[in-house]
């Protein structure tokens, strides 16, 4: 892949000032168990998916941060297959929802159904009541239906007739969209984009990776039958919860927090942008950096972790001015320029 949004960074322990607040304590046994489970999870996904390590890591970060992931790529680069394989490797309830132009909000969240036997309206849960929701081709449904996910993704609940109904934990929305086809699609509103922790670009494979894909298919691999490929559930909800606690305990020095704030505030003053990153974006960048630092085997965040996650965390939360777009400037170009100018803590 041309981009590795969660590339490993090595180096000495960050020696800045102490974290602003004390992090929760997690037992070494729980941490070791969670690391082992996530290692098995990556191995299982690797039975089917060739390459795409950054995309798989991004989805794992979404689980660890209790966030949501938007996958963007042209047709045929295995966006849906990656999510399906990850779901098959988890002992969690999963559902797939194919977004279409005629999909209604009640088809997503659920609705009240009249019961003739009891003469009452009973709530019938929609597919969002699951642990992992694959929202396939999310931009093919109208804004009215897309808005049904706003409360779901941020507050993890569905409110019907004034009664909130909480979703199960963990809960992750993994959405896919095609960047090149505009016929019959609807742009995601800014409020919904801001609810995605990361936007990952799924690029075509390298030559060697594509050769390995062909070899798998030539040997009889069927992407519609993951069980035949040997994928089994190797991580449980308890494993994910333990990993989430360990990530929350990852230390962040005050200069690193200041670096995150400097980056997000720089987007608000960039002449190339009409919309900068929100405070929620800074929180997302903090949490994603903590998750990647923990996945890399550290209990502290470095400035390099922040740099690695800046593009996937912010690219969908900023808007490039039309005149800059005419000059061929994309959101990643602006973020690269800001990373080159914002001073890095030493």
C-alpha cells in the first residue's frame, strides 16, 4: 500500500512531562491476554487477506478506541472482505446492512410494530443492535437514512418514542464507500463523517501481493466461504474489553497532548481549508495514537505515533477550499504540509 496510517515507530521512551491525569491501572495478566488475543486475530485475518496490514490495523484500532471506521477504495480491493474476515475471527455478534436508495431509517435502527395479540406496539430492533455492523456502500442511501446513524454512532443507543435503547458492547460500525462512482450516491454529511474515528484508503495491492491473491484463488479459495479458508473466532468480547482498558492506561505526556492540539488548530487557520478539524478530531487523534502505541508494545505515546495517525484521523474532518481543489490540492496534501510546519516536541 502507498499509505500506512499505523506504521510502527520505534525509539527511546518519550521523556516529556508526566501525563495530565492518572491513567487507570490494568493487571499485567489482562494486558498479556489481550495482546495474545489480538495477535491471534491478525493471524486469522491473514489467512484470507493478502497485504492490507494498515487497513486491518485501523479496524483493530477502531475496536480498541470504541470508534468507527470508514473504508474508501475502488471496487474490487477487498474492502468488504476485510471486514467480513475480521468479523469471522471475533466471537461477537455481527450483521451486514447493504445501503440502498430505498433504505428507510427504521430499516437501520428498528421500529415499533403493532402486535394484534397484545394490542400494543412492540419495538423490533434493527441491524444496528449488534457488536460489529458492516455498513456496505454507506453513501448509496439518502441523507434521511444516513442521519439514523448519528445517535447510534455517537451515543451508542437508539431512541424511539422518547425511550433510549442502548446498543451492546463492544460496538463498531465499519462502513465502505466507493470514491469514483457518483451515479446514485449521496455525499456523507459532515456531522456523520466526524463520527468516524478513522477514514482509511484501501489501495490496490502491489504486484507481489496481487500474485499471491491469484495463487490463492487458483488453489480454490472462495471469498464467499470463509470457514473453508480456516478462519475461526479467536478473540472474545472480554479480550477486546481488556485491550480497551490497557489502551486507556497508555500514558501521554503533556507536550504530546500539546502537539495534538497544535495540529488540529493549525487546520483551522490553513488558507487551503474552508473547514478545520473539530475538538472531537483532537480527541480521536489522541485515542488512536494511544491505541497504536499499545499495539506497538509501548505504554506511552510518542510524537511519531501522532504523525502516523494524523491523516486517517483528520482527512475526512476537513474541507479543502474549491480554489485549492482546482489546483489539485487534496486533504492529505494539506495535512502533510501542516505536519511539516507544526513544531514537533523534542
